[in-house]
C-alpha cells in the first residue's frame, strides 16, 4: 500500500462515489490527471490495475452533453478498438470509469508530425457501429446562442454579424453532403494517446454521428496548424487529393470555432473550474472573424460544391 500517493482532498471529495464501483476500491494511488474542461479525470491504481474515473461537472446539460450517449458511444468506440475499455457507469451520479491507456498524450506538435497515423485512427473510429445520437455544429451553435441570450451570458461583440456567412456555409456544404459517421467531435491534441503502434482516441463527451470532415477540420483547428497540414490530413484520410473535402473540412472547422465561442461563454458563466474560458473562447472567435472575412472563405464555399 502507498497511502502517501492517495491525495487526501480527492479522497474526501470523491471517495464515497468511487467506492460505488467495485474495481475502484482499495485505492493505492488516487490523483488528478491534467485536462478536462467539463469534468475531472482521476487516476486510480490498485492491485486490479489502473483506471480513470471521469466525473462530470454541473454544466453538462447546458453544453449539450448527454452522459448516457457518452457512455454508449464509449462502449462502441472501445468495441472498434480505438478507445479505452469501459469499466462501469453510474447514471445520474456523473461517474464513468474506463481503463487507463498506457502511452504518450499528444501535444500540437505531435499532431503535426503524425497526421497520416491520426487519419488512420479516425478511419477506424468512423468505421465503428453507428453512435446513439447525432452531432451537428450548426444546430448546436443555434442552441448555444439561445442559452446565452436567454440567460444574459456574455456575447462577443459583432457576433451576429456573421449569421449570413454561417447560412451561406450551410447551403454550400449541403451540395456534396455524403452523410455521417461515428465521430468524437472534440479532438484536442490531449485526446490522442499513442502507445507506439496505435493512436487511441479518448473522451466521448461530444461524440455523435457527424460529417467526417468536421472531425478532420476540428483536429487541424485545435492544434492551430497551417493549411498545408489540413491538406495532408484530409489527403491521408481519403487516400487521394480531394480539394472539395479540404475546403469542406476548413469550412466546418470555421463553423466549429464560431460555435465553440458560445460554449466558452456558457462555461465562463457557470463552470467552477479554475480556467479562463472567456479568453479561450475569444481566441477562437478572433480566428473565426478573420476567416469569415478572408478571401479564402469565398473560395472555399465554391470549391466545396465542386466534385
């Protein structure tokens, strides 16, 4: 036993909850893992192995997170061999227990140097059995905006100015819409874990059936890479140079930045986590403004409609 590795404050806060999952009892190690802006991730180790307890925060419902869907989709992703095994789930109590994946958590530079491997991991995830719900950032952005307006949360200046551009984007993307696949939809660098042979994908809070180009564009955007990297990622995913898919991924990444800005506004108002959500969101909004008004935006709208 190594009681000095059990953080006393975490034990006080979460010990009773963790004890409700048999394999999480008799903890020799309990410490918090970094990352997680809508939950706390706890590492638990005992003589049965190493596990992660994902404990959700009180802002989940406002953020359009469905914990039952997260659980079900985590099972499906694990079945596809691309995610951590699911150990247990306590509905209504905010606890999802998964196995601990040994490996290196990616940084943005790791994403940049592993684009072809990431594309293959995405294809593996996207080939999983159909997820239990859909994810559409156009609809989510609309719902987020209603929440922000109804509750009087902070709204970035000139946010409404890009409503027409958003409508044009949705119409352009409808032209060559090829349907949806199971997606993670929130692939920050930290949601990739590389064990040397497989790049696993973790954290299925926002998972749902979606356009695969949203996944690719979001990966690129969250790592703040240049356009050449998006071309490389999309080309590796489709196995050929597809300019209409590159434009589609770029446009969906832009829609993501515009929508995630409101996610940050909600979190800035309701989250108890020690994180500057407003600055995080404004960084995305600044990029969205510059891209909506760029010459490439008009070009991408056209390219995305031409096969």
